[in-house]
């Protein structure tokens, strides 16, 4: 039985704007197991990054966690102080951002940055840390690793910097790896190499991966399971097969229909009509109802709860519930 690495329970994260609190994540729950990649998808502003920052304990100052619990390898980490979280962040969970310079210090050599965490968190000697760092640079496909150790981030291309960041995070052998749009800024060939690399590292180290992306092509390639977010709500969750072949929520269907179908020689993009709601906007009932072609009075008044229709396949939609009534 695979071990549960992360458990997010009933998370509500809000932002304080003009002394009022507006929820951005509205009661989100999900789990991640070892050796699996869970992709989180949804339009810009739906709360993907806020989810990752809530887990890492890296939310901005005007954010408030109103409710919920986050468990990492059986230990509750929500509510811990930054000092306590620093230890967990260094050792048990790691994060790869879209822009590698978010994590790399421009003033320190690659070698310094790679060995620092190994010495501090893994208790390695300088010599051991150096050898381990070189080994991980080689593992992520960086040639002349020893000479790269002496260089500064600005001396490396964007793709190489991203690899260095992956090497840095993976050398800590985290149980949970969070990657927020890690390949969006890279060109297609390098993107592909990074994805292959992450997959290899996941398998060899049994890591649980939370992967955030806009790109459904990437999701199809790497996801074991998929979580679809809409305006801070989990509208559908399932295995990659369930989401791509048997999706049920009208939003998931719209999202997938927005991808041009190359196989059918049909490049028409069916965008989802309407606009994405601002966090300050009050919507009664289902958050998606103003854009949903199937909305009924029930959708306009009652928030749909997630129901499990097949094993591991959850959907929060009144229409789906009514159609599947016995
Ligand atoms: N510091 C902040 N103060 C106020 N609101 C914020 C802040 N950071 C994010 N938000 C709001 O929270 C919501 C979710 O933002 P988030 O960054 O999680 O979106 P996202 O799904 O990651 O989008 P993208 O795909 O563009 O990265 C957005 O409506 C955003 O405007
Ligand atoms: Mg984001």
C-alpha cells in the first residue's frame, strides 16, 4: 500500500483587502501518495499557487488561513512557526518555482547553494556535501558539473538554472515535491527533458509530486491523478484516465474542449464563455453557475458538494448528481 505523503483537509485561505477577508480557497481537500504525480489545473486566478503557498507556509502577509489542516507524512504542519517550518521545508518538502531565480541566490555560487542545505539539514560534512551536489548535477544532466559548481546563477541559461534548482531540491530527497509551473518559461525541448527528469526522480525516490500547470498536454503526459479547480473550489478529481476519458463536470469539459483537437484535424478552440469571477465577487450557489450552460435554480442557490461516482472520481455538480441518481 502506498503511503500518504500529503493530506490537505478542508482548507480555506482568504486574503485581507480593505479590512475584509475574501476566501480564495473554499474548503479544499485532497491527498497525495508516494510515487504519484497529482496535477492541479484551472484558469489563471483559480487558486493553484495559493494552494502551494498554503502547504509550504509561504503565504504573503495579507493572507489568512481561516480553516483547515495540512498533514505531511502524518505530521500536522499547519499552524507551525516559520522556524519549525524551515526544518520541514528543507528536508521533507521542496518546491520548484516557475522562475528559478526565486530560489537561487544571485550572489552565491551554485556549489555554495547546493551544499548549504545538505550540510544544514542532512548533517553532511563539506566533502560529502560537495560529492553529493556534483552527483545530483550530473543526475539532472548537467555536463562539467564540477566547473558549474564554481559558477554564479547569471552564468547559466534559464534551462540550466531550472535544472540546478531541481538538483538542489531533489538532493534533499523530499517526501513531497511541489512544482508550480516549472516548465512554462522553458522552450519545448528543455521542457520535455525537465518533465522526463522529474518523472525519473519521482520513481527513484518514491516522491509524491504536486504539479501545477496550465498546459493540459503536460498533464496528459505526466499525471497519475488530476484535480480541477474553479474559483477556489475543487470541482472534479480523478485518475488521469477518468479526467481525460470520462470527465463529468461541465467546467472540466469546457477546459478540455478549449484544447485544439489535432487528431481530428479540427483546430477550433471552444473557449468557455463568460469571465472568471474576481475574489471579491459574491456568487450564491455553485461558483461556476454564471458560465454553465446547464445552470438551474438549484445551481443558483445551493453549493454542490463533491460526490464520489467511481473509486477516486469526485465531482461537485448538481447536474451530475441528478443524472446519476438511482
Ligand atoms: N497577495 C495577494 N493579495 C490579494 N489577492 C491575491 C494575492 N495573491 C493572490 N491573490 C488572488 O488570489 C487568487 C488566486 O491566485 P493564485 O495566484 O493562486 O492563482 P493561480 O491559479 O496560481 O493563477 P495563475 O495560473 O495565473 O498562476 C487570485 O484571484 C489572485 O488575484
Ligand atoms: Mg499561479
